[in-house]
C-alpha cells in the first residue's frame, strides 16, 4: 500500500500534469480547429515535417496507428495542399 502522504503527492503531480498539458494543447487546438483540423492532423504534420519524404508505412509505425486510422486525415492534408504525396 502507498503511504497516504505519498499518494496525495502523486495525485497532486498528476493534476499538475493535466493542467499543464491542457494549457500546452489548447492554443494549438484552437488554431487547428480554425483550419478544420485536429490533433491527428497535427501529429501527421509534425512527423512529416521532421522526416520529409517519410514513407506511409514508416509514418504508420511512428504514429502507431492502423492504415485505416491514418488514411482519412492524411488524405485531407494532401487535399488541402499541406502535404505532398508521391508514389514509391
């Protein structure tokens, strides 16, 4: 069993982490929403910008998502001209 004092400290740390995460993600979420995008789009844009020319299979591995989960948001980014896709 965890010491009650330690348990209180851990809960406080988790709460601080939650509020920090919310403060960190709220502004980008607003900007993305104005453009009709969400966090999944942001993750894709980030990793594509970090590794230009990344293959879809490699992106799937980095994001740890299925092809089905990646297909629609990736297609939206291509359609908006934010990402260029070229056949291998």
